[in-house]
């Protein structure tokens, strides 16, 4: 039986010779090469990465009690202490010893809490009558429990005085519940109390920041070792209309006075509709910059260019949905002020002073800014590029050190792309942003995409800002889609002199609240799993090396061409670890032999082999099986200059060879 298996394993196609020139190190690979793109879609911010567990914490949703159940005697008031969030709730005694007054919040698809974990409850409160102390019970509840008591944690705050003050209590959960509630209840025979900005966070948030990130999700970002972090999104930067575009200035300053914004993804799909999808701005630009710093990524903020989403607006009269050119200055000022907020001197600039007041007197060292998202020009109207030109002129005048990123629109090819790509060079942007959500065949036939891109002085670099394989008929996360992405990324790596950065998208999705898939990281209220696409990104990021190496077969790149049997390959050198790192992807349904012709190396070399493979192409990790498909590492010895390898069908291999 063993002999038969051995013979079968050897029945592969002809050997392919990969010529890897290890003695001639190529150009440097940018530190930003592989990064992450965050957009508040799929409940990625509120209900996801942002640690807040209370929905509509300041009662500012258009339906002011959305997310809440109020009971007993209560009023909604609108003369609160925060001018941008004026609403609050006044609770009165229920008027009977066996009746109760209070509030209950449902959270985001429920409030999840873990047994033994501590949770920080805070609220701004006062006794408007000033007639003594008011006791408010604070409870984590499980309304669907079959146990005797719904309360799974309880604490109390004592409100005193007519002035607004912030109160805090830490409560410990006695049980684990994934879809619980937060319940606030006046004690019997109580006095009146006003409550505003009701908040609940796990104490154990990422890096201990009080207004912090959900720890397990932020750790997944850190473990990607991203070189760049693009935020706050794509389409939300544009807004369904200009009134609902993302405005960074509303997202900074005291968190209790950041105004609500309607999320552009609220209205995008009638078949994936969430009427309670708003942005609290609790996860704002200060937090984005701080998170970039914490995970070691270059921050890349994107600002609105004076145009609302062109997909959602049928342009008949440009003035109806876009800012007129002669009224564009406030949008340009927003971009320049953002640079000052990130990098400016607090003694010289008010936005820089705000950054310092928020706790970061040192600059964030911003180097990049994106202007617009998936904008394009119309046939007889260069709507986007004439606006972009004004941004470029103004920013270069005061901040020539900042790299400006334009866009080639929403497509990877076609009329919009062909029109915009040469315009980016004419406008002298530093990089342009390409987006492509495409099926398997596109990825299989795009392995040479960047081999013949314009090079040389004055040519912008490429930012592959949003991409993912959307399987034909299988538009969800599965192994085969991730394998296609791995194959395509050999082209990014081989052309690191042209491609300065690349970010898979989208990043996050709540299993109960998604609108778009596939996504890198999925989660519910307590658990998460990293998708196969996540692990492909991680394998490239952790093994990006420092310099390109030439890898060819018969003098050509290994890019899935007709005579290459579904193989894709690239090579890099890492001067820090003194390793030659070779990535090989077999997208075919048969194993393939290849000979590594390591020019410039001799003798035996220790090596690691990382294998990413699944026998079931449509399989994926899940919340119940988060480690179902993960990379596996083994050791081997490589004989130089010539070593034959076998790459199984539908497999991604990474070879790390000590030079």
C-alpha cells in the first residue's frame, strides 16, 4: 500500500525550473507593502472593533429610543450639557412601591459579556431638583434565562447634586451571555434623575485605552503586522449625500460631544437593510491614529473631495450632489487641518492643540493622505480631477512633504480606469488607488497586471486599496477565493517597485449584521475567527522580506500563464533574517513539481516550509471551528543550487531558506 501511494504521489506533471537569482538583490520592498483597510461596514465600528456595548448611548438616533426600552415614568429632554448631543432621559419615581422606572438597552445584536470579566459603566447624570441622593441600579441581564434571576451582574451609582457629573461603577459578570441587555432601574421610592451618554465597556480593552477597542479584534489586526492602515473607509467618506459624508472634525474631541452620523451603508441594500445603522463617532480620527501607532502601521486617512457617492446619485445637475468648485475651500481646509491635527505643533495650531489635549502631544507622523474614494470623471465633465487638482495645489503649497493619493475609480479596467490612470500622472499625484472585487477567472488571468505598468521618474506608485476575490456564485469567504488572492499577490510582490501598498477589503463583519462579503475577520458579540483570506494576507505580511529577487521560468515571470500549469511564484530576500523567501501557489487540480535553481547558493541550507491548503475548496473557518484551515509549518533541508519541490494541488507554499 505504501509503495503504491509513493508512486501515485510521484505522478505529477513535468518539472518546472524556477530560476531564482539570489546573488543579485533587487529594489527595496516598501514597508507599507501589505496593510489593512478599515471601513465602517458590516458593523465594523459600533458593534465591532469599537469597544462600546451600548447602542444609541446619547439618545440621538432619529427615533430617540431606538435600541432602548423605557419603562415607568420617563421623559425625553433636549437641553442637555453637550451641544452636539442635546438629548437625555429624565427618570421619575414610578409612583407605586411595586412599580419600577428605568431603561434597558439591547446593544448591538445583544450585549455579550463573559463570566468573571469586569465591565465599566459610565454615565453623565444629575438630580435636577437637588433634593438628595438618587440611587440607580446597574445590571447586566439575560432576559431569556431559565434561571431564577435575570441579573448576571449588578452595581449601583449614587447621583447627587443639580450639576451634571460623570459617574462610574465596575461590575463583574457571574455568567457568560452572548445576547444580554444592560438594565438601569431606579430604586423604590426614588427621586428624579437625568441620564445622558450611557456607556458600557469591557475593562479589558486593547492596550487599556478607556475609550478603547475590543481586544480580540484589535489583536487580530496587530497580528497581521500591517505596514499601512487606511481609514475611515471608502464609500462612507463620500456619504449617500454630502450631509452624511464622514466628517473627521466631528469625530474628535470629548467623546460625549461627538455628533451622530447616518452610516452610508444604512440604505445601500434593501435586501441587507439595517435601520439602526448609525455612527457614534466614538471610534474617531484620534482613535484611528492611535490604533495605527499601536499596531505599527502608517496612518492613511481619506477625506471627502467635495463629491457624494456617484453610485447612489444619478447626476443630472452636478450642483445637486457635488460641491461647486468655487465653494470647495472648506473641504480643502478640512484636509489641511487634518494634517495639522496629526503632525502640527500644539503651540502654533488649534487642531494640533486638540490632539495634545486628547492625550497625544507628540505628532502622529502622518505621511499620506487620500483625496476622495471611488470618484470618476464624466464623459464631458472632469468632475473629480478638476476638484482633485485644487486639493493638490493647496496641500503642496503648505505641506509638500505629504504624499497625496488619487484614484482610478471603482474599476480595475474599462472606460473610467482608462480615462483616470493617465490623468493621475498628469496631476502628479504620488500614488493612485485601484479597486477590484472580481471573480476567480479575473484573478487567475491578472498575474501579469503590474509587470508592464509605467515606471520611471514622475510616474505615480500604485495603491491597491481594495480588492478581494468574489467567487462566482459563491460570494462568501472560502478557501479557493483566498487561494486566488494568494496567486495574484505574487504579482504585487514581484512589482514592489511599482506597487507601494495593498490592502484587502473589507476588514470586519458581524455575523448578525453584515452587508458585504467576503471579509477578513468575522465575529459575534464574544467570539471571532480569521478567514482564509486573513491568513493569506498574514503570510505575505510576515514574509514580505526587504528586497525583491528575480524569479523566472524560461525567462518569464511565473504568473499562471498558459504554459505554466496554474503556477504562480515570487521571491524576496530578507536582510534581517538572511533568508531567501519563495512563495509558490498551485491553483490547479494536480500536484506540480518544480526545481528551485538557486543561483548564487551552494550546499545544504536549513529551511522552513509553510503550507496553506484545504481539501475542500469551499470550506472556511467558522466561529465554532476558528482553526479549521490555518497555515502549517514544517522544517526541511534545501540543497543548493538545485532543489526539486512538489506543490500539491490547490496549495500555497512559502519556503524560507537560510542563505
